């Protein structure tokens, strides 16, 4: 992971210029467009901005030059559905950017008939959260998460030793770690959707869905991604792309695409465009684009990423420290618990050989100060931990090294550790226990930072 994240950094900046030329393929005019119905109108929470992502998905399909996209926005769950009557049969595939608890029975019935009779279905990311109790829908998508899904919804499905396995251990369905770039690995490279893609490619930062459950019938997993234990993962290779059959219908299911940044990845775009064509027609005529990502560098389309007002105008940069800081603090908490101590932990990172600015994150384990008594003035553990970090940022030595006398604001106490990483310095400091214990806690934090920086 460490190599991947860093190299992504540089690859991303250089792919921005490239994109201007490659982004949109010219529409093909000599054949009839493939008719697509994109359904939206609800999500499980504000973290899925369907109004924004629908516009992105529509553009991505239109950029392929072979689709004509109509949008149907459903009423919210519990509202009046009597005027929501999409004519499913007029479309060759339905794309779901939609996560609702349920539908009226007649609508469910029409949808089931449509897919059974050969209609295509594409579900993107949280669309596999929807309809947890609708049996036919769960047979179509194979696996899903959240909305009360549990072992009753079916086993978990993942890859083990190169094979798809099901796991009946009990538990709720649906989890993901922090949004980091991750590698996607092809498992059915000869399938039309996958043909010509590299065996492994790097996806843009996204939620890596894990512990999804469902019937998993008639399901072919096209690609997986490793759910990293150090990022709240399962340690399994989790399904990312799937195809299924339901009656005569074809289903393409991608678990990727949390937000615009995730949707802007060329790996996502390409598999979404190809998967939709396959679901609609059973064939894939689209070529693999020249800006498709490699195994260790992300490639994304700036004109898509810019559709998110939060994107701004700079290059699309992920600070790898953001993803690791929580893990480093967690490792420090674990070590502090083992030693039976509490206090304040700080981790920090700065690039280069000399500090100009740093990223830092702090956590309080149990207490952040010791109250004053008759005998002493107490201890501001938060202040001490940061003083240790500040001393290290100046001396580039572990705190309390006494390479020079402590300056005003410093204490010269041990319990902070600094190491040179690949691109800069990694710092962890702890205050709360005996000096040697503080050092041990800090070492655990730095060790975790070193896995990525
Ligand atoms: Zn999400």
C-alpha cells in the first residue's frame, strides 16, 4: 500500500493534462443509441449526494457515445407513488443510483417482469443497500449491505485462495474503511466487460465495500479488491464488480462509486460504461481508453471530478497521512492499553527535510491533564505531547535527546519518536506514562505511519 499511495500522488498530477485530450469519445452517429433509464430520488443519508452523482453518471454514459439516458426521479419512501410509472420496457437497461427501503408491490412486480424478460440492470455502489427485504431484487444483485441485512440475508461472499467462497458466519452486512486508493484485481479477465483491461489497476479513493451478504446465485465476480485489516477491513478479497442473470435479464453490479472523486476514476468510468452496454445488449463494443490506470497509479478525469463543487481547481490530491493517522493513533491506543496507561497521543507528518508545515492528529486516551495538587502544579499532557513533537520537528531527533538545551516551551522529556520516511518525517509523541512507556506507545504509532509514508 505504501508504494501505491505515494506513486499515486505524482501520477495524478500528470494525468490532468492528458485528460483534456482523451476525456470524451466522439458520439457514434451511425447506429441507434442504447436506451437507458437512470433511477434516482433517495439515498440512505446525506453522504450519498444522488443529485450530484446522477449528473456525473449520466455524463459518463453519454461520453461513451452510444447511450441515450433518461432520468426517472422517484418519490421519497412513504410519499405518493401513484404518479411514478416509469415504462421500464422502453429501455434496454436500468441504472440504479438509488437506495430506498421499499417500493409499492405493483412497481416491484413490473420491475421483476422487466428483468425476467431480458431487461438489463446496473447497480452502482449504495444501490446495493436498497430493498433489503425484496427477495427478487437481492437475487438480481447477488449481495448487498446495510438496511438491516444480516446472516438471514445470505452468506458473505469473497475470494479465498483464488476462488469465490461463501461464509455463513453471523453478523450484520456492509462495512468499509476510510476512503483510500486501492487496487482492483480482475477475476474473470475473459468476460467482455473485462477483456483488454490490465489484471490489476489502481482505483481512486473510495469506500471499499466488505461483508456484503446475499443469495449470490448465478453470480460471476469479475473483480475483487483486498480489504485491508489496517483500514477497518476484513483481510479478504472482496467483490467489486459482478455480473448476474435473473431470468433472461443481465445484471452488472459495481460496489464502487461513493462520490464524485470515486466516480471520476477511469477504472470506474470504463467498467461502468462497458458494464452498462453489456447489461443492455450482451456485448461490449467499447475500447479500453488510453488513460486507463496502471497497477500503481491512479488515473482520473478532471472534467468529471470538477463536477463536484468541493473539488476546486487544484489537482486531485489525497494526503496519504489522512488515511494513516487514525490507524497510527489506534495502534498507540492499543499499546497504551497493554501497558495500562492513558494520556495524550499526537502523530504528525511533514514532507521534506525541514519543517515548514505539518499535518497532525491528536487523540486523548482517558485523560488529557493531571489536576494540580498541594504538591505540584499538575500536568497538561496535551501541551507536553505537542511540546515533544515540536522539539522533534526542530531537532529531527527523538524528544529528550538533549542535542541542545530545551528551548522555552520545551521540556526535554523523552516519549516522542521521529523517523525519516520516504518523503519526509514521521512523528509520534505520547504523554501520560513513565518515559519508557511513552516511548513504546510512540514507537507503535510511528511503525504504523511507516507502512504508508
Ligand atoms: Zn458510500
